[in-house]
C-alpha cells in the first residue's frame, strides 16, 4: 500500500490551489471541449493538428486536475497560532544575512507545493528552508547547498 505525500501548506496556498482547480474544472474544460468540437468539424483526424493539439491540452488539464485534487486531499494546513512566533516554521517570513553575498534577504517559508524561489518563497523541504526551520533570531547556521556550504544569520522572524 503506497502512502501519499503530505503537503504542508498555508491557508493562502490552499486558497490558490482551490481557485486554480475551480478554474480548470469550469473554464478550461469548456474551452477545450469547444476546441475539440471545432477541430472535429474540420474532418479527417489523421492530419488534423488542431484536434491533436486540443486533445493534448485536454490530457494536460485533466492531469493537473488530478494532481491538484491529490494535493488538496493530502494537505496539512499550518495553524500559525500553534507555532511560537520566535521560531522559523512554514508561514514565517525570515530575514537573514547571507554571508556568501554579504546581503540581507527575506524568505517566506512555504510548503513544497507553494514554492516560488523567484519571489523568495522557499520550500521547507529545500536545503535552505530545511536549514532555517526550527531556528531562532540570532542563530548562525551553515547549510549544505548544491554549490557547497552557505552561511546565514537569522536577523528576524515574523508572520
């Protein structure tokens, strides 16, 4: 019996996944159905690229729907009231001094389903996220990353 992965998420992350799922089920499915109907009206399916494209899009959307439903079914929502505000956890905004680049950076620690490194939302499962979780302001930590070892000092933690 396989065990499903648990997804640790914030309330905001759950809400975004629910919105995406609703959009895919209501809007995208209808759009794709119309594309398929239009493509079928062109006749011969063996050389119908519009039909192939629409069917591929349909398969992608249906796969994404299954993926989102699984994530939501297996989501564990972080209750920020139960976590001490002075300890880094999912939902924390952590300001750190990055000694490698000699700069201060703010990260929002999120679950893996919400990660967006470009916008400084890092997963609690990433090397840096994992290294920060459970630490307190003032802690200096060294984290093994793909490029070697990075050193950080936690300057502040907020929600």
